[in-house]
């Protein structure tokens, strides 16, 4: 086994492989238990396997940790991980804790934890990476950092004081939105809210969009009115409308009044449609251009990193105005078609006029049938005057067709036998 010291924050997200090189999952956390006379002992890893199920893998199953990957014996118990009394997750519960440096009586915050094995292969906490209070009044300044052994610090928390969630948030910064949502919901209840309060609005919006509706409502309602409105502003309008639809009408109006007027207008439009219609499923922010726009202009808009992949598959050509509800819909230009033409070509010359839009009042079932029949990833939605009011994407339909608790279902339960992977 490798004797390399491993910092846990860097270990998060690393791939886990079996002996023949097949990927089993990825690391989500490290579990330790405290000891009275020695540094905490590492007992295992929390691994996310397919189906977004988080399971426990004993540290004894680990054969090597190196080069950003974990090699194992290949045997994983697939029972969902539930922390037992006395067990502590380093990322979820230890990062951000305040400690006192025994030697100089100074205070610091744990930013990372190093683990390593001894000669017998037993892993334990070997070192803490700490940040001391800043010495400058500048809002951009950070305190000095230092390393300390476990026996050189002591936890010191004021009664009722919340643990800092800043470092935990930093360790989540690169997670995919779906992984961030899963990781958040796996935290203790109090910790979920602490981390949610520290996450930037756009990241919290991303995470909420990937959560079951009950969890969305539960978290949003504990963040305060102003923060909740800021997060709703950052969400896709259709996702924000779906969330607000779960709240009492009075509460919905209160939050809409606090949102940015343009964002609130889009959400109000979506809320005016029955949720079982194309209007209720659509998003109001497709890419809309004039017939005189060029392929180069369209491709530049599609390249925006924040654009959802399904919405980047096509641009919609209309008469002015070019914000929904637009002028009359002229047709669609698919991304693949644009790649076949020179950058200076006008969209009006290559527009697909054969694609039939769907009415905003069409049923969700009819919308799904059209997407499937023509192998589309998005479908224009129009009003009675043939003005583009939005776009239904394949992910919108899937969210509608799948059961409400699909995110929490274990996708591989039926395929796994014998309790091991």
C-alpha cells in the first residue's frame, strides 16, 4: 500500500477502481473515529456508486491511494451509508471547525486534514492544515496558514456557535450540480443549512434544481426571504416556477415581489400555464435571432458556458421582438446544420421551416410524443398568434415523466445481487 500522505479535500471526487481497472465510483468523504490517546483513526471511505447511492467502503478494502485515484479489492457493500454514533465525516463535519493551538494559545480553522497509514497499514489523521485569523483589515486579506499535528490542537467552541462552512463550500466548488445536490442532502440537517448559507447564489440555484421538490422547499424556506429571492433569480425560470408552485399562493407572491422584475415576469408567465401542458413544462429563455443574423453570431451564442446543452442544440428564428413572447416564429436552425455552412451565411437561408411547433396549451403527453417521434432535444412552443413563448427540452419532459422521487431512487438496486458490487 502506498505510504503517501493524502489530503482529504483533494481526495474528494477521485475515482475508485477495482483490481482489473473497472471504475466503481468516486470518493465523497472519509470517515474517522476519535480515540482518547491518539489521533483519530480512519475506518473507511464514503463512495458514490452508480445511481448516486453513497455507500461505505472499509479502509481495509483500499490497496492504494495515489495519482488522484483509489485502488481497492473490488468488493463494496451496497447498503446506503448511514453514519453510526461516534463516526465523523471529515469533509461534512470536520472542515471549518475552530480549534486552539495549544502551544501559542492561538485560534485557527481546519481547512484540510491529512491522513496516512502506519507500518501496519492502519490509516489515521496525521496532520491538520489550519488558517489563523487574518491580521489585516482588508476584506480581501486572508489569515496565515500553518500545519499542526493532532496532539497540538484542541477544539474550542463557544456554546451555540456554528461551525464555519466556508472551507466545506470551497471543497464543493468543482462538483457537478447533481453531485453537489446529492452531497448536500447527505449532510446532517443543521450542516445543510450552514453550507447553503455560504454557497454563492448561482451554485445554490444549481443544487436546488437537482433536488426533489420537498427538499427544495425545506431548504429555501430556511434561507430568509431576500436570499431565497436571489437564488430564485439565478434558477432557470421553469425550475423556479416548479419550486414556487409547491408553496402557498401568498408566499409565492411575496417571493416574486422580491425577485428581479424581468426574472419574476418569466416565472409568472410559466405559473399561468397548467403544469401538465407544454407551457407549464417550457423554459422562456431559448436562443432567438433574426433571419439576418449569421451562422457565426449563432455559434457565438451557443458557446456560452452557462447555456444548458439542450438549449444549445438549436436557435429559433423569429420576427422582432426577439425576447419571448417574440414576433412570429419563422423556423429553427439546428446546431449541426449550422456547422455545414460558412460563418457569414444568414440564418434565414438555412432555416428549417418544416418543424411544427407545439401549442402552449398542448398536453405534456402530446409534447413528449412529438419530441420522441422526430428525435428532437427541444421543441418550440407558440401561442395562438404563432409567437414563440418558450421551448420544451427533453430534460423538461423527462422530469415530468419520471416519478417525483426519481432522484432518490437507487437505480441499480434491482441489478445488484448479494449486497456487494
